[in-house]
């Protein structure tokens, strides 16, 4: 239903609706604060541990701060709780794309992507995280990812220069390769299904036209101030309209690679990244299952 509404309702009405919804949520959080319903960093650490995040883990995090509830120190507490949960030998990654629109519209308007200064459009937690001194951001202009941890160079160092941001050189793919986890913190595949695109890239001759046929040249300003350029593909907006990403959740839950968890007030998902890749590739080969055809072809 949500995807259908997005197709039918004009963008300006959707923006008005989102603004109104955001204000309502803000009022709800202030009401929670006034009643003393405050979530602490310790509460978050307990919740992360109970859902299965442990020392040494690699965790890619998609998030919605407002869904969690009123948190004493906001995004700061969430990020610190995550980093302390995985410890000094673990890695935390967060996508922080500067794009909040269709990729095709974004790339056609892009002057250059500034690795240091282009803000995240994926929420307050991702923006706080990317600004931390220890966070290193990958240099792909459409889907950058920041990482903190001992394996940061491995995860983000080879993202620049790839024709798609989801292939074997991407942080998304490498989280799976490393046996990591994906935490959907107050969000679902429908609004944070980035890692699903790794499956499409991994399947030779994928049967749907995922990418717009034109290659684009994107300019990137690196941390040291130098400029580079690279070719990139972007998603085909006509195909993107057909996504039914959440339709894959029952299959992944049945196969034991996804669990539903609660973090504060946020309904969340914790996913075995490699397991998800394997299940979805097998389901595609067997039954034609994709995010466009979650029940098979």
C-alpha cells in the first residue's frame, strides 16, 4: 500500500504529509520526555545485546532515531551504545547517502560529491556517525558508507570507481563477505533495502532492468581536497516503482537469517548478511524470487 501511494500521490503532497508526520512524531517524543519515558544509553546496550549483537561483530546499521523513543542524548547515545556493543575489535558501518530523491534525478543535478562535507540524507543517527573523527567515509557518490573499526579500510577503501555501488567492492557486499549483520533499527527493507541490491549485482544476467541504461560521470572531492571522476550507473526509476522489498521478510525469517527484535519502541530487524545473500540467490535461481516478485515468478 505504501509503495502504491508513492506512485499515485504527487511529490509535493508527499512532502507535506511527511512534514506533518514528522511534527506529530516530535510532539509524541516531547510528551514521552515530560512523562519520564526516557531511554538511556545503557537501555540501548542491553537491547542490542539481547537481540544478538556481541563483541567483535561487524554491523551495518540503517536507522530512524524518532522510532526508538525519547533518548536522553539522542543520536549520540545510539552510536556510542552500538560502538561499545561491538567493542574495539568490532566494526560499525552506516550508509549516509547525500541523496533523498530518485538516483536519476540526483545524478543529473550533481555538481560533485564532497566526501567530507556532503551531509547524509538518511537520518540523524547516520549524520552524527559520519561526523565522528574516527569515521571514514567511502567515496562512491550515490551510496557512500562510513565505518568505524579495525577493518575500516577493507570495508570502504575500494568503493570509489565502481560502476555500481553494490558490487563485490562495496561495503554492502563486504559486510556479507565478512559474515556481518545488518540492523534495521526502526526501519524495514521498504525504506532501507540497500543490501538487497547486492543480490541483483551478484546474479549474472539478472532478469529485470534494475539500472537506467545511461552511464553517468560523477565528480568526487576527496578528503585531501583533490578531485576525481568516475562512471556510475543509477537505478531505473520505472523498475524501482515495482519494488516490494518487505515481501521478502517472511522467507528470510523462515530460513532463520532474519529475526524481528525490539530496540526501545522501535520494531527492528537483525539480519545475517551472508545468509540473506545466499537465501535470496538460491530463491531467485529456484523460483524467480526478487524484490519485485517476492513470491516468485
